[in-house]
């Protein structure tokens, strides 16, 4: 089990956290994250990732490490539009 702590720092922090999450996905560890704790900028990406993950889990679409990589890639594509208002 892995707990992921996402700190504050506004939009820049969210971009940093996407990089950390991408590394976890590349290493096959993102699917092992069971707890996300976040504040401020970390909450922006943490909440959005959690929302998208729940949608995929409801569709039984997250089974392999590759599925988690694809989910994060989709989140990374959608993220700039989420914050552009």
C-alpha cells in the first residue's frame, strides 16, 4: 500500500505532482496508491485524478499497470483545460 501526499503551491504544484504520478505509473506503482492526502495546489490534481479513477473503476477499466498509465496520460491531457476556466 502506498500513500501519496500532494503539497500546496498552486498550479505549479499540480504540474509537479503530475510528474511524480507519471513516475509512479512508469514504475508500476500508481495502482498501489490507496490514500491521497493533499492541500491547496495538490488538491487540484489529487481530486481530479481521484474523480477520473473512480469513473474508470466503475466501468471496470482499471486492471493493469498499463490501464493506470493510460488514465494518467488522459488526466495530463485534460488538466490544462480544467484550469483554464
